[in-house]
């Protein structure tokens, strides 16, 4: 028989179909439990998935819904299996397909933001009518099938069979799936909910897809467990302890009125924090620190540079390193050390960011600052009024607070602490579009100067970044011999027995690893398929000799991109739906790159002013197609309201001086607005194309024109992005430094004071 204390993962099923599917995915099946708690009448299946011992249980026959699931999990399983640390609710659910979420039978929905609690509604019936069918395209071989969706799962005590209510909740609450057990369970048995889609939550419910859906959900659950390291599970509190802590907190709370007010305040605080940004880096920190080999990185924590950074105010510690030396694990080690040292000191704040080139859509400047703001706010006992004021002002608005407003509140929150530590990993992966990285450094350096913040950052050897930190304390991260020995020693046990018994062979293996690490000239990033040179001096050398060796490279690339974008397939112009745009990207592999970068290549090529480019800019439908790719990259989301841009807007955006002259001489108006009221001068000023700004101003472009959304002027954006020469040109043409931006009421002068331009 099996010892119940050996099981750390709890798997709950609601119906027999789910309970039949779940055991099929066990790697090993164990005997039944030696004992269970008194009055526990549950049926349990025990086994192993990956390296985790799993207990599977099902609701009593004929019972389902919120209360039944709670009884099985909290009252029985947690008593009989006290060491359960992670919980899974795995089974079937009804999908809520929408234009935003292409959910189909057999797909999998995983809870990502919590569970929306119960609703009941009278069931409406319809006759089968072919006109009610909604045609959908078949998935291509390159798309996941079944697909996995992450989002809100809604629970109730009765089945959802109302298509109108389903669509209403999917639209208003962003619900992806409906089921009947998870809401009550989440309060008493914190767990991840995984649902295979077996119907569409309407009157056409049947059991035809239930078996497949249950198997799909169980397969996902197994894959998830196999990806979780046992050490991460052991680091979690027992679910029973979490429940006891919750119950103890409730039992010791004061008067009912005070309890209710506290809960309301907390709920409101959570809303405010999630409104600032839904992104949490805590999960990444937990993952990375779990990957650290104990004992490695201690050299940095013991170093004089790190100790000085800890003790003094307004310090910057820059930690560059070549790829593969463990910069991210070092970052996690520093963050862990800070929390260990200052966990109980509420006067000290710790905030951190993990930059990632794959997450650029959620790591724009405003997102990065909002995340720092969120981390500073959540360490306080209550959300400060400055943050609540921002929330009340913008919560119902389509736009977010301006950069100036966010910066002011960030500085304000810093004053609540005696010291603020900010740790940034992989600064080299922070995007450079719109000067994001430069502006971000300006903001945090300003925070350091004003609020005595201490900053630590890791990065590859990038010249631009090295220049920014040249006056700061620097400590290079290397794969040191001691760390390599520690790592290899701990992994020698994984090698075949003939290696473990041969010290000479072990020594040779260590030497080969060290030789490979030392002699590697390039690294291949498997996520982006980019080959990078290991050391920045090699990169610098190739950049210096590029024009000598490849004098026509930029011209040739420009011609290839323009020729590609001139294909007839793009004559249809702007894609109206998500599916159309994704199909265009998949069918035309070079389209995304060519649309976003042809102008950058053209600007430094030998054909910048050729008719070849002017002719290319005459087709409005092709301009519309190219613009969509640019806007998607800029905005970070899929927007399908057509963006109007003229050829002159495009040349201003890319800074094509000679092409701009040709278009202006061809009677193109320098003041013609694109979508959202953006003029050519707006694009040139915000990006910093000095030559184009001067050309447009000489043609009487209005320096005080305001965009329709936000009301920013060219001068406002030039100041905010740090383009000093552009600012001078605009001021020489009587641009008003006191014109207020509509959202924040800030002026270019305010921005200049804040950024120090």
C-alpha cells in the first residue's frame, strides 16, 4: 500500500469520463493508500507523473457543482493527503468562441486570471436553423490543433446553455469557457483549472466530444507536471497550510464592519494594481532562482563592488557578460539576496524587471515604468492616493496615463521608502524602437538622482549600453572556474556509471567543457534563430569593415524588400481581420521584415532618392498593407481599424530626406494628417529625423499641430524622446513650449525639465 504523505499533487475530476481519462496519463500506477481520514469516502487513484506523486479523485456519482468539488478537495483529500502542494482541476467545459478567441471543440482552456463566480439564468431554446451556423476556416498545418487558450473560466451551479448570455459574457467579461466546479474550489483548494472543450455552451450540448476533451485536458495536465521541477513544488506551502492560514486570518479579524471594509479596500487595491499592468515578474524570478545551482554566484555577493552597492545610496552596479555566462541566474541570485536581507524592513523597496526580446509588445517604456510603479505600490500597506487618482482618471478611458504622469507618480512613491533597489536583467534585450531603452535609462537614472535609488543591471557587451554606464561601478560576469566545477560536480551523478567510476575521464570531460566555453566565437539563439557574436569587439570590427567588404549591401537589401512588397498579393491592402493578417504573415515570410525595415535600409543606401523608391510610394493600397505591419509592431497588438498613411507620412517615418523632397515638390501637402491626426512632421519629430523635420518646416508645416488622440505636438514628442536638434529646429519655427498635451496637461517645457534635455 502507498503512504499518503508521499503525494504532493492533487488532481480533481468532476465526472466519470474525466476520471477514466486521468489515470491513462500516469507514468506509474501505485497501490491504494494505506489509510485515509475518517469519513473520507472518496475513490482515489495514485500514481506518478514525471517526478511527482499524484493523487486523483472524483466527485461522488451524480453529484457535481461548486459545493461538491469543495467537499472532495478540502474536507477529504487535504485531510487524507496532507502534503499536497499543487492542485489541478482537470476535465471538460463549454467553450465561448468569439472573434477574439477562436475556440473549437477539442481545444484546451487554462485558467489564467482567476475564476468568475456563479450565475444562473433561465434556459432559452431555439430550433435548429442552418442560417444560425457560423462558418469558420479550417486550421492550417502550421497552427496548433488542438489550440491552448489562457484566460478567464466562469463557474456556475448549473449548465450554461444560453448562447446569447454566453456571447454577452464572452464579450463583456472576456470569458473563454464555462464549467460548474472551480469557483467554490478556488477558495478552499487553490488550483489551476484545465478544461477540454466538449461543446459551445448552447442548446446543442451533447456528450459526443466529452471523451476526447477529457483526454486532451489530461494530456495538458501531464505535460505541465512534467515541466515543473520537484524543487519548485517543494518550495510551495502545503495547500492545507494555506487554507489554515486563510481560516486563521478570518477567525482573528475584528468587527464585521472592519473586516468588510478591509476586504473591500484590498479588492480595490488589487484592481488598481492589475490596472497599472497585469504583468508579474515574480514567476520568472521563482523559475530562475530554482534553476540556480546552490553555491554558484556567491563570488558576486561576496565581492567588494556588490557590498559597496548594498551599503551606499544612489549607487549603480553594472554587470556585463558574454552570452551563456549566467547573467540571468546572477540577476535572480541578487534579487533573492535582497529579499533575504530586507524582507522584514518595510522601509526598503525592491523592484526588478526581466527584459526579453520575445516580450517586446509588453515591454514598451510605459509598460516598464508601470511595472516598477506597481512593485513599489504593492509593498505598501495600502495604495497611495497618487496611484488611486490615476486609476480613477483613466480606468474608463481607452488611453493610459502619459509617460510624464507615470514618471511623477513613480518618483512620488519612491519617497515612501528610505531606499529603493532596482534590478534589471538583460538590458540589451530592452527594445530600442522609439528610443525605448535610452528613455528608460533616462527615467531610472533620474529616479536614482532624485530619490536615492540604487540600480543594478546586467547586459551583453553592447557599445551603446557600455557608454551609458562608463562612469559606473562595473563587475563583469564570467563563467568562473569555481562555479563551473560546482555545477559539473553536481551533474556528474547523471553521467553513466563508467564515467562516475573513472576520475581521469571526469577530469577530461571538465576540460572539454571549459575549452568549449572559452573558444566559442558565436552563439545561436534558438528562440529567435539569430546568430550573435560572443564578444562585442568582434561585432565592432565587422561593423567598421562592413562598407569596405559589402559596399552595396544596403542598396541590395532595399531593392529586395521593395520588389517583394510590390508583389500583386499585397494589392488588397489592409487586412480587416486577425485571421487575414496572420495568413498574410504565414504565406509571405519576408513581408513582416520588409514592411518594417525597407526604409531603414533605404535611408543609408545609394538609391535613397531614386525613382525606384518614388514609384513604390505611389500605390496607396500597398502603402496601407505595409502600414499595418508597421503599426502592429509599434503598437504591440493586432489592431484592424485601417490606418491611413500617405507616401509622405512613410518617408517622414523612415527619415528618407531625398524622397521627402521629391514628394513635396510633387505637391504633397506637408500638413496632411494620417489616422489619429498624425502629420508627417509628427512622425519625423517623434523618431528624431532631423533632416526631414527641417524639410517639412521649410515647406511651412505647422509646428503646433496636435494629434487627434492625446493632443501631443511635435515639440512635445521630440522633447519626450530626447531629440535635442529637432527641438531646436521646432523652436526656431515658433513651436509653442507651453502647449498642453490633452491627457496629462503637461507641456513640452514640463517634459524638458523632467528629462533634463
